[in-house]
């Protein structure tokens, strides 16, 4: 029977190229301090696990988002083609405050270069984010009860930390 050591597996862990790594550093710099620290710790734990590392490489797709960008996303699935991805207009999303912003969206780079928003991968990463900082809220479990089936709106790529003020910059 052939050996199945990590070095003999045909599957390779995805790695960011230099341009992607630069973009990640810029996006991470936009995040609120607690959110950036939780993401960094969760990413380190993910990449340190040989099984998770092969499943995909977490990366930040968006952190700070202008009101104009938010409105473009809001139009998607309404007046523009594509699925609805947000219920917040420009100025209403935590992505619109900052930088530093209290929100980030995460996806996974797969070994073949494609991108995945797998609910399973995101739920595993969410546990690592929340282990790193209990203040992190995940869009797949807004109420924090460990279940997604009781949520009105699932936004599994979304992570955020509470901030001091409601209704304005630095809002919850």
C-alpha cells in the first residue's frame, strides 16, 4: 500500500503570491486593532494545522469599504445582475466606518487558484477567530448561540468587533 505522507500528497497548500500578500497586508492594516489581532492569530493557527492548511488559505476580501462601493454591492441582485450580498446601503455597514474599520470579509484561496466562500470552512475559521477574541461576531451566527439555522440573514464571510458608539463612526 502506498504511503500517504504529506510530502507524497499531490495536493498542495495554497500560497499567496507577492501581489496577493501585499494586498492582504494593506487590507489587514485597515482593520480595527482587535479584529486584526484576532484574524492574525486565527490565520496562524489555520496555517499551522496540516489538514486545515490543505483545505484552503483564508484571506481578507474586503475590510474598509467606501459608501459608493457599499451602494454598488447593495444594487447587486436588485437593479444590477447577481445575487443579493448585502442589506445595508452606503453609510449603514460597519465596513463603511474607519479605517480602522470594525468589519472584514474572508474567503478561501484553494490550491487550484479558485476562491471559495464555503460555509464549512468559514465556520471553522469563525471558531478560531472567536477563540482568539471572544468579542468577534461572525455573520454566520449573529446571536452567538453556535447555530446558523436560526439567523434571519446569513453573511458567513463577515466578521466584526463591537465598537463604542451606535449609529455613527465606530458603531456596533
